[in-house]
């Protein structure tokens, strides 16, 4: 094989000796053929969660997708290497998913940033689209596409995440009910498989790899380019928040909103647990609230809920938007007079979490542990799930938002690798809720034992909620054993394992997910 010839020299031997020695860590940069393997860094060893610290032996800073292909071709054809490889996007995982203990972390941000916008008519369907490199951040894609008045349709709440990172998971936000998750908004991908093959895939070309990679937790290949459809970017966004003191009315109104996608562009919601959660939710929402709820009533904690919805505004439609907002507010059953409305630029709306980030950074509360739990809960189980969740929390001590909002099953492609609740996969239910318990922990207040206690509680909640009476599934999942992963993927497990055998037979990729242990085979036999 031509590719292997590149590695037949002394450098290949040095690399193998280092990576198979007990000391593994590379101390100095190695120029391995054309590859630049660097000593490990703290950044490559950790992530946003700050719960796991797994130093790799080395960091690869690829200059081209071919560099990634060379490395994976070499590792998948060398019989005595145990080395695993993880693509690292922005490292905003929680449980070490982009880490590779003693292996190689590929810094996707070092690939040259390429964002090429194709406006109208260049494809048969006349769709506009953007081609973006796998390590590009969504904020970079947004800024580039907005230069020509366009933008992707489906988002995450936070934009400093990479294209490859969110497409390996799902990518959800308030637009998902209308346009589907980000993994349902991809036209084509360039992928380097675990065998080092460089493949361009789409729903009609190498489709098995295309769907494997979408929501595939980095298991099948490394995304080096994604083609994403674009729509007209609105000039502004009319953003509403309405408050509720009753969970059923809150979810009834959310479901009403997602039933009128022709009028509404974004629907989310969150639990208002305490004064702190009310105030921090206002960092990006520039309204003066008259809402002064009592959080303790008759000696008991009382929580509230906030529905968020937004409507895109284009200059010519201002009067229309006024009318729509009035019409919708008449249909909703929020607490009297507690509907608040602001108008912000599209960029500020989509980039709202970065304002919260700034505020948290200024208080030293961004780079702290984040024991997050994200669940997809079928509609039939949401009340039970929330009761169960709330029983486990102390509202006066909880820091961070708890998001709750509905999604629609028909916006998801069941060929993609992501695991959804069985009731959703089988079409038995049409609505599922995402519940994001996005907790921050101040390490000066909550030390190791306290953090472990939270993680233990989350584990218990996730386990219990996965049983049939609720039938939930973790999103951005973290599981402790292969058996748990098997249960997570449920009827999709066989296909998931077959795809692994096909595209990454030695289990080189994404060891941080803890799904498939590395295989060593003597290829000479
Ligand atoms: P990383 O953490 O770097 O990697 C995640 C996984 O993907 C790893 O297994 C890694 O090996 C793999 N991977 C990374 N790049 C590639 C690639 N190019 N090809 C193949 N595999 C790759 N998610 C939502 O859906 N909606 C939200 O609103 C949302 N908000 C968030 C807000 C914050 C503040 C944070 C920290 C996270 C949020 N997330 C949200 C979760 C986020 O989408 C995931 O954690 C995602 O993986 C982060 O992307 P990343 O680039 O940091 O990925």
C-alpha cells in the first residue's frame, strides 16, 4: 500500500516504541513523516465538564484531512499498536468523550478553517448551502453566511461548538421542532474512517457511513467537511418569555406553540427554581421583569416555569409580526400579565449564551465542574420524570439552568446513529421532551464528595428514567459499561456494532465514549 510506505522509516518505529512503552507521553514534537505529533497539553486532557482528566500520549495538529488519513491508515494496519485516537473539536463534552488516555488527540481546530457559501441555484434543488471544515465553530459559520444574508436553519443554544462535535451527537435547540436537529440538516460529509479511508458521503452516496457518522459519537469516522443547507437570515428576532406556576399548563402551551410552525420559529422553556435562576436568565434577555415570585410558600419550595418562543422578523413583515404575537398570546395560558417581549438582532439571539458565558467568566464560574444530565423523555413520561427529578434537587442550592422543551419525532431520521426513546423510534409517540439539567458546581462550596454525590444521583435518575414506565434516553450520553451502552441503543445496538465493525474494526476511534475497547490483532497471521 502506498500510504504505508510513508511510514516505513525510522520515525514510524520511534512512534510505535513510544506509544507502546509504559511511559507513553511524547516529550518533544516528532515529525512523523509529514505529520506533526506534539507533546500533550492540559487542554487535550480535559473538557468543559472538568470531571475527567485523561492525558493522551500526543496531540496531532493536522494541516489537511490527508494527515488524519495517514495516521489512521498507519494505526489500522500496524499489528502491535494499542493506540486509540480521538478527534477533539471545542472540547465541550462533559464526561471525557473527546479524550484519549495514552492515545492521540487530533486537534480539529488546527485544520485550516474553510467556510464556503454557495448561494442559490448551484444544486439541482436550488438550495443554498455552506461547506464548512469539521473543526469550524458554528459561530464562525454563522458570521460567514450572514455576510450574504443566509444562515443554517438548525442550531444549538451555544455556538462555540464545532460542526464535527455537534454532528457527532445531535445538535438541538429551539428550532429543532421545526427543522429537526442539526444531524437532520446535512447534505454531504467528508469523513476519514477508522481505517483511514477518505470518503465523501451523503444520503445517496456511501449512505451507510453518512448515517453512521450522524449522531455516531465519533465512533465511525472523523468529519472533515460538512455541507449544510442555508435559509434566508432574518434581520431581527421577536423573542417572548411567558411565566407559569403550573407544569401542565406550561407544557400544554409549549405543545401548542410547536403545533404552529408556520407562525413560530423557536420554542424552548426552563424551570425557574430560585431568584438566582430568574436573574441569570435575564443576562441575554433585555426586558424589565415585573415578575416577583415567592419561592417559598407555606414553608415549601415553589418552582415556576418559563416558556420561550421567538418569531423571525424581516423588515417588511413588522406589522405582520405584531399581529402574530398578539394572536399567539391570546391562545396561551401564562400567569396574568407575565408575558415579556424584546426584539434583538438575529446574531445576538443565536449567540445569547455567550453573554451568559461572559457573565459567568467574570464571576469565575465558567471554568468549574459541570455535572450535566441531558435526557430525551417521551411525552407520556414527562410529568413523572419531572416529579422524580425535582424530588432529588434542593432548589435553593442548585446553580445553572434546567431546560425543558418539546421536540417532534418526525423531524428525526431513524437511519442516523443517535438513540432516541423507544416510543419515539417506533412512532408510538410523536412528542418527546428534552430535559437539560445544566448544573455548575462552585468547587469552593461543593468539593469532591459533594460532586460525586451529584454524579451518583444523576446516574440513579438516568437509570430509573430509562425503565419502561418513563422510557427516557440520555442525550450526550455517558455510560459505565458496555451493557449500559447496549441498553442505551436498544434495538439500534446491532446496527451500531455492525457499523463499528465495518468502519473502525480495530476500535481506534473515540475511546473516551467508553463503548468499544481497543482491538489488537496481529495482521501478519
Ligand atoms: P468535543 O467535545 O470536542 O467532541 C465530542 C465528541 O465528538 C467526541 O467523541 C469527539 O471525539 C467527537 N468529535 C469531535 N469532532 C469530531 C469530528 N470532526 N468528527 C468526528 N467526531 C468528532 N448540545 C446541543 O445539542 N444543544 C445545545 O444547545 C448545546 N448547548 C451546549 C452549551 C454548552 C455551554 C456546552 C458546553 C455544550 C452544549 N451542547 C449542546 C453539547 C455539545 O453539542 C456537545 O458537547 C458537542 O460534542 C460539543 O462539540 P465540541 O466541538 O466541543 O465536541
